[in-house]
């Protein structure tokens, strides 16, 4: 027999409540990720934007990071980059805004 103080109380929730809890947690995590990407961009002198699919992208100056090696050295492993236009690198974070197309992985590195 389990001592009374160690017994767990079971709480029932409806499917609707569970969906709401999941939706709220997903929104909270998305907000935290966006804040951390903004902080990363600020630290590296980047500008945050969204592409046409809703993915968070960051533009970095080629003046500060002239070679691909410079970019690869600072990117988190799950992010990718591309040769942008107007003297900028485009960093693809793989994070999409709520309601937009979602991919499980960003573009693969070359």
C-alpha cells in the first residue's frame, strides 16, 4: 500500500482544454525562439526579417563577414545561409511564424 502523502491526485481535462494548453505552450516557445534569434542578430549586427514563406531570416553584412568561413563559424548548427544581394548574407533560421508553412528542417548546408 502506498502512503497517503505519496499518492498522486489525478486530474481530468477535456480534449478542448488539452488543445488550448498545447496551443498556449507552442505560442510561448515560439515567442522565446524569436526573442533568442533577435538577440543573436543584435549581437552579430544583423537585421531580422521574414521571407515569403514566413520563415525568420537574418541579414548580415558582407563587410563584417566577408567570407563563407566567417559565416559558418558563427551560425548555430541548425541554421543555414545563402549569398544574399546588396552585399549581405541571408541566414535561414528554420523558424516559421504561426500559421505559415512549416518545415521540419531548414535548408541543408552546402
